[in-house]
């Protein structure tokens, strides 16, 4: 009993630290993966199902990765955070933290570490997960639409509100203004440009000094409409970018990419230990 009180007191302290970094009221949805990275099987020890249940119990709209997503989430992927599990278990003790990442793959919340010494693995992992959720149980979560970050692509006919230049407008997407023209996006203000190959098409927009790719259409089950699949950061070499790209296995890998003279995006992908170039043609 004393152990549980100590966990609760630590959770209150931990939550105050987390709130200094982020407020989960800005997120409407939690996406739970079918399989956590620590395990080879889907829903091992029923951890994924339990995660979904516990988030739903705390007021979040919870989805399993690959479900049919609601229209507002498709239009604005930043309404959701994705659940992950940090597994520090050893032979005698199950130790789990819940980790939430936003649409830019940035960690926005990490729970306290839940522990259990149960001998049965399923009971032990389930108890550890429930103990980690003390951090979330005490949040008094309630979605606040006014706090949500928008990534909706602005239509060409839409006219932005007139405001002072020094005030950022996160909901209006503009092409980057640079000394050298970027071939992927025109130097004048416009909507995001679209790129495609025979499997997917995606929008490429500027966000937080980087280019971010969001799926528009996909014939590949790995990618869902509205999902962020890549970020591109400028390097010291003109027109060459450092790329974080979601591969065919659903994992983000670091690579490089560039735009050719026609404005098409080319990304280096490692397949069977060899570098191959994937080309995505710009759609006019």
C-alpha cells in the first residue's frame, strides 16, 4: 500500500515537470501501434489492447494503427499523438514507460516508470503498464480544440487574414523564401507542391524551417492518407537535404535527398545493403 502511495506522489511531481514541456489537451487522438518495438508479436501480452483501453478510459479517442481514421485526423495529422513503450525490463522486474510522439516524431510526453515483480510475464507486464498510466490517470485530460496545431493544406483560393508580419501564421503554408530558388517549391507564396511515383503521392510543405511530406494517396498498406512520412532539412550543399524517411517496414531511417533540374525529388534508399534512388515526380 505504501509503495502505491509513493508511486502516486512521484507521479504528481513528474506530471508537473511534463506540463512544463507540453499539454496533452492539445491532442484529440492517440494512435496505438499493433506491435511495440520491444516484441516480435502483435499485441504481445495484450499490451497494445490494454494501452488502447486505458487511454480510452482517460478520455482520449483511441485508434489502432491502420484503422480507418476520422476525416478531421486525415486533414490534420497533428491532432494525434502516437503511443510507444520504453521497455527496461530485466529477468526479475517488468519496467515500462509510456512515450507519446507528435506528428513531427517529437516526444511530447513520457510517463513515470511502471514496475512489477509478478512471476507470470503477462500479469507482470500488465501491472507495470497500469502503474505507468498513473501519470496519465492524474492529468484530468480534456481535449481543447483551441490548443490544437493545424497542418491542413491551404487551398489556393483561400486568402489569409491580414496580420503584422512579425506574427507567425502556423495555419497558412507558404513556400520558403531563400536567396537561391528552391526547385521543389516556387519562390512566390503558394500551396504545397505534390509529388508521386507508382505507389504513393504526397504533399511537401514547409514547417518549422524544414520540408515535411504528408501522404495524399497510397497503394501501399504501409502508408495511410494524411500520415507524415518524411522531413527534409537543408544542408550546406545547395539543393541537397538531410532526410528522415519512413521506409517500407514502417521505420524512419536517415538518408539524403535532392531535387533534380526538373524539380523531381530523389531520395537515397538502402535496400539489401545497396543504395538505390527512389524518384518522386513533381505534379504540375
